[in-house]
């Protein structure tokens, strides 16, 4: 599972919209959607902000990506 997919799953579990997260980050809804869909990368600083918004530890978001790297 990619970071974008993990964030999307947590966001949906919290019943937040992409528009809400994008507005909180000061970015367009379209660009935020591209991030969740893996079309663009997000900076670590923005990932930290997303973790705060979703009330999760950054490690919970990054863990799936780290597991994928360890499997290689």
C-alpha cells in the first residue's frame, strides 16, 4: 500500500473529504487528489501536517511504505 493509499484510507475512516484536507494544507483539491492517487509526491513536511490533521502518528502513515521497501 502506498503512502497516498494509506492516507486515503485513514481520511475516509475519519470521514474527512479531500477538499477539507487540501484546504487545511493550503493546496488545491485537484493536487491533493493526485497525491492520494500516486501521481505526485508530497514533502515530508506536508505528510507531517496530514498526520496531525488525521490524528495519527507519522509512522502509521509511513509504515506501509517502509514495509514494502523491506520486502525488496
